[in-house]
C-alpha cells in the first residue's frame, strides 16, 4: 500500500472533527516551541535589567534554550519509541508547563535559567513525539494536512506571543511574567485535554473500508461516530516495551530518507533561523532601516504567513503540495539572491526579499519537512529518527547563530550569499525527495499494524 496519501487516495475526503482535535492538541507542541523562543526573545532585555544579569548570562539563556530543545528532540523521540508515544506525549507537555511556570515566577537569573532548561527539553521532546502521534493516529489520506496543520500552530504561537510582547511592552517584569505565564497555562490545559484521550482496544487495519486506506499503522475510523484514534503502540497491552534497536537507524530504508529530510531541513533552516533571529538587527544595522520599520515588517506579515500556512494545509494531501514546493523554492532562492547583490545595503532589496520569503517559506520549508518525514520514515522508528534530525538541525542552528553577528560584521554580502546557497541546496534536496524518495516509498508495501482507538469522556 502506498505510504503517500496522494498515491493511495486521489479523491479528497472530509475529515471528522475528532481528527482535527487530535491535530490541534498535537500542534500545541509547535505553538509552545515557537512561543518559548519568541517569549524569551522579547523578555530578555527586561530580564537583564530586573535581575542585573550580565552579558554572558543573557547570551547563555539564548543559547541554552536552543540546545535544550535540540537535546529534548533527540532524547524525546527515542523515549517515545521506547516507552510508548502516548505516555511521553502526556508527560512532556506537563513538564513544559512546570518549566514555563518556573520562568514566569523566577526571582533571580539562576532560577530563570533552570526553567529555561526544563521548558526547552520538554518542548524539544514533544515535537517529534506529537508528529508521530498524529501520523499514526489518522488515516493515510489525511496525514499530510493534519501534520501540516502543526506548522499553522507554529505560526499562531509566533503571532500570539509577538502581539502579547507588543501589548505588554510597557509593563516591565509583570509583562514578561504574563507572556511566559500564558505558555504555562496553555501547556497545562493541553495536558488535561490530552490526558482525557483514553485507549480502548486495538483492531487490525485490514478491517478498514477501502475508501479510507491507511499506511504505517495509521488508524482508520470504522464509521460515523467512531471514537478518536491514537498510535497503535500506545494501546493498552500493545506498548513497545523494548523500543526499536538503534542499529535499525542504519538500515537503508531509514538512513536514506532520514539523511535527506535532515539535509533539507538544516539547509532551509539555516536561512530561516538566521533571519528569524537577526532579521531586525540586519535591517537596522546594515540596511539603515528604523527600528519601527524593521519590527513593523514582522508584525505586518504575520497574517500573510498564517494564511500561507493554511494554504499548505489545504493542498498537503494533493499533488499540488509538491508542485507548489517547486515554485515556492525557486521564489525563496530569488528572494535571498536579490539583497545578496547589494550586500543588504539597499533597503528596497531587503524589503523585496522579505515579501518574497514570507510568501514562499510556508510552502517550501519546515511544513514540507514534517510531512515528508511522516511519509518516508518507518513507523516503528519514526519518533527516534525524526527526533535525531530535529536535534542535529536545532543544534546546528544554535551553533551558527553564535557566529552570525561576527560574520555579519565581517561581510553582510558573504552572509547573504551563504544563505542563498543554503536555500538552493534545500531546493535541490527537496526535488530529490519528490522525484526519487516519495515515489519509492509509495511503491513499497505497507506493513499492516493494529489500530488503537481513543475516546474523550
């Protein structure tokens, strides 16, 4: 059976609400991840003043949150495959709430740093786990759009936290407590709702109706009113007590797609992460833009980015998903190349980049990585393998960010051309995934696995 829902279901089917509920609860991993990063970014200056924080402690907080997320992704995905995704799925979101609450109530920088580590580890652990949960708990014909929806939640997390930062910017330390406190509350509510999903029984997917095919253990509803679903490995009595052997990651069926999705994500993410962290700084210091214009551009394009992310969800389970990637990837490369010719010194060139990038990155970026990973990676190692690609990528982003200000001061043009080259590499790897790996995965027979069902009391 085809792993790619496009291959197995050419017609579009209406999704029951229970699948969207599961997608929202799992997408909260992305919301809380982006919210944590933005929340720390907008709060850091106030924390420095309130706690008398030195420059090295301020830098340590920014770096440690990135490395904590990376480490959490690596360990969390493996723990989910080892002890059961459902168990880790519930526990990591509770740990995040504790970490965020610690940050919000921190009386000094040492306690603040502890909260950052706990929240970062938990956020990282929840990212691959929640994607694996969605991937296995929904029918194959809906997998693309529901996994892609987690990227919408990422954009919503950025938008909400940025707007809170803007609205509470005059409230000092109280404002930072409210910003991070909303993340703790959101995580706690999510934990309660996730915990109410109770496993009932396991049924073989071979009993599913032919118009709702599943692959890689994806659950299929048996009819109207059937309960919500969760991964097969998390049904009672169906846990994986020993988990996958790590050497299984060296199998060609795992290693090649894992390497390809990692290379795509790290190449694309180097550009996206660099300008996500330093875009405003670049506009002000190199392009001679005002602080108001630089921050205003980010706020103005938040609705655009959210709309494009929703558009990706609309096409994620159709042939247009990969067609749009090809167009958007070219636009991204062109967008970065325009200011590269002037070293970013011409403001109009930077604004042109900004417009083109915001229009194209939701269609040729992290959302593609998430969907492709679910379609290409075997179900029994999906948490571990995607956790590994997440971890290595996030660690690379953090390391590069450490040197970015120095490279920017040395040569803005070199930085821009390097990012343009990374975007071109991401496009090339994406084309390889579309033309070679996805057809190969679609032609491979899927292994029937039991289906686990959940209900909400």
